[in-house]
């Protein structure tokens, strides 16, 4: 069992930056692929970025490529999402997710075993 807790969301102006963190419980964090999704009201969660468990390979959705960076610190059981050049359309609830022995190419919601509770990101225009 893995518990995920996101933090770092908040209000930022257009063009600003935020770094989201997702802290995981358990001693097997390094065996999990980790991903970030976001959800707009009334919409399905959409994939943003993921990092593999084995070699830290990363993969990004086109909508955030070049602006967002996913990374992990296995010693701290934490995955990060650095978000730069934020836009009002980035306003959403952001979730982290974990998949045992997964790769960064797992982009479907159903591929992930565990989810955090979400953190709100609001970008003002």
C-alpha cells in the first residue's frame, strides 16, 4: 500500500512558477513509476508527465512539454513537478499517481494503482 500526499499548489500570476511535491509512504517508492495528472471541473483527469522507476526516463504531454519538469528523489520518497511559464489554462487540480514497476509511457488513468488527494493550482491572468 502506498499513500501519496501532494503539496505546493496555490495562486500564481501568469508567467510565474510553482513546484508541486508528492510525498509517498512506504519503503518501496523506488519501484514505482510516478505521474502527474490534472483535472478541470467536470472533465476527466489528463496526463501531464511521468517518470519511470528503473532509469528515471521521463515523458510529457505536448501541452506541458518544455514548461513542466518531473523529477524524483528516492531518498526522500518524493516526486516533484516543476511548473514554469504558467498560463491561466493551467488552472486545475493536480494529482500525483503511482504504478508499481511502471514506465513513463503509462499515460492512462487506469494504469495507476494509487492516487493522491490533489492540490489546487490557480493561475491568475
